[in-house]
C-alpha cells in the first residue's frame, strides 16, 4: 500500500482528492495535515465522508512515515518539504500548486501531465507538479498539432470554467507562460502569441470547455488520425468528430476533444473536461499511479454524475460546430 499524506487537507481541492483516495485500492491515507483544524473529523468539513474510515485532521506530518505527500496549498510547510526533499530519498511529492513550477530548480521535478510527459513520470520521477486546469486542457487539445509542427499562427483560446476556480488563478499571464513554455518544448519553432479569454460559469458547475480555431490545411480525417495515433494508448483522452455533451466528462477523469473543419478550411477544436479533476485531484491521483508503477486507471474508475438527454442549454452549447 502507498502510504499518503496531504498538506492543506482542509482545502476544497483536498476534499476532492480524499473522495478519490478512499476508494483507491492501493493507498492508505495516513496523515491529513491541517493545523487550524487539528483533531477535527474530516466529515466536519468535507461533505459526503460521514461514515468513512479516515484519520482526523492533524497539526503534525512526518515524511518518514509516508511514501507520497500531496501538497494542495501554498503554506510554508509545503515549501519547506520541497526545499528539504533530499532528506527523504524514497519520498515522492505531487504538488498541486502549478505556479511553483516556475520557481523550482530541482532536477527531480517533472511536469505532471501524462499526455505529454508520461515516459519521464514512470522512469524514476520523485516530484511532479500538476499543471493548472486551463493549461492541462489546452495542452491536451493542442499537443498533437505541436508534435507534427502544425502550430504556425497565433492562438486565440476561449475558456469556460467555474467562477470560484477562476478566482484561484492569481495571474492569467502565468497561465499563458505555462502554456507557451510547454508548447515550445514540443514544437521548438513555436513563437506565436497566445490570447486567452475566460467566461466564468456558475460555481455549481464542474466543467471546463476550450474552444479555438487554428490554421491547418490537412483534411479532417488526417488530423483525426494524428490525434488518434498519439492518444490511442492513453486511458483518459478521446477524440470525436462531432461535439459532445459536457455530461460525457462530468465526474470522470476523461477529456474529450472534438475536431471539425470549417468551410474556410480552418480547424475548430472543442475540448471539455471536469475542471475539478483535470488539472486537479484526478490528475494528482493519476500521478500517484504513474510514480508507483500502478495501472493509470487505478482508483479512477469514476462513476459519471449525469444521465439522460442534454437539456436545452446543453444542446445550445453543443452547437458550436454548426
């Protein structure tokens, strides 16, 4: 069993993470570090956990007792752990503070997105930083084009995401920098501008949607083949030639990318994912699986939360290609 601890265990993100880990067959939650709530039960803060067998929040964490630590806040405890990581050579860390990626110089640090960095993550990585949710979705949507050197114009990306998650983004310029940096690692010739606009949706929603149009002269069947060839052995990324409902991804680790050619020959890309899992708790558990050589889907066979036909609003939002 992988003995895990969470720093910042009283954060909403940690709540999502705990809800996945309690059903993960290969993990044991040993420490839930949240000093302000020391001694309190998890269910007193995170809904849906009444009756689950979980340790209480604590104000102490000992890395020597753990195989992996998730960092879900920006506290000094997490910073100190990373600065002294060499003291615990067997300890692995999954950091859910993507802004720290730019401040870290550790050679053991890896970008925690399986679709573009899986080999490095399964070959002895110790410290993975989860990308921001917007960057995670954008990179999965654009990575195949970059791999084939097909990003040769500026990018205008439209995002829809929950308002509360948007408020957690301190600087959208940092998101653009993250996206630009990673795309350039894939396609070294990429020097184009990236513009990102955000539509804030209800805090009750879970989805993030991406829409963009790029210049690409290839026929749609060839483009789809490029995407399929790159993602055919990935367990959570799927390609469609028609728009899909948000309900295909809500409550799951999946991201679905819809592709379409316009009458003018441009390529339209629509991608949708659960915003609290992709670039969040789901990717964190995915990293755990990779770092400990477990099957990627272990603990992530998630139950979909939506059923039935799309409502009128959903149908309207799915007509982007029309």
